[in-house]
């Protein structure tokens, strides 16, 4: 991953990955990277290829898919583990990102297993 090669961006990426459920903001990430907000945003976007919050959503959805495939957690639990306040909010975001609701994704994963 290109972002890990940049020491300042790597700090932010490690933070996002370590605390996926945290309510992250650009100022928090920029502060962790020791940069201004605008410099951080530009450098992160250039280096990683996604804006910081886009990256966070993509990472959260990847983790959610993994948790849903395992089939051991409720939607509320999955939502909480990846930083969503409710199953409803998570379901809406997941549906937009993945193209199907999380329940259907989980059933499709079970059927394919």
C-alpha cells in the first residue's frame, strides 16, 4: 500500500485501522500526521488515491463484509464494531457501497459457502 510508504500518512492509516469504530475527523487525522488539514487532505488523497473519509468508508465496508461472511454477529454488532451508531445507518451505507443490503449479502455469503 502506497500510503504506508509515506511516514505521515502511515500514522493516519494505522490509526484508522486500529480504531475503525472511532468517529474520525480530518482535523484529528491531520493532527496525528503532524500536518495542517489542507496539506493532510491533499497528501492523503494523492498518496492513497482516495479522500480520507472515502478510504475510511471503504475500509469499514471491507471489514463489514468479512464480519457478515462469518455470520456470527447481528447487524447491530457489526454496525457498532465498524463505527456506525445504528444498524439502520449501517444498512443504508452498506447498501449504497456494496449494492445490496447487509442481510442479503450475509445470506448470499452463506449460500455460497
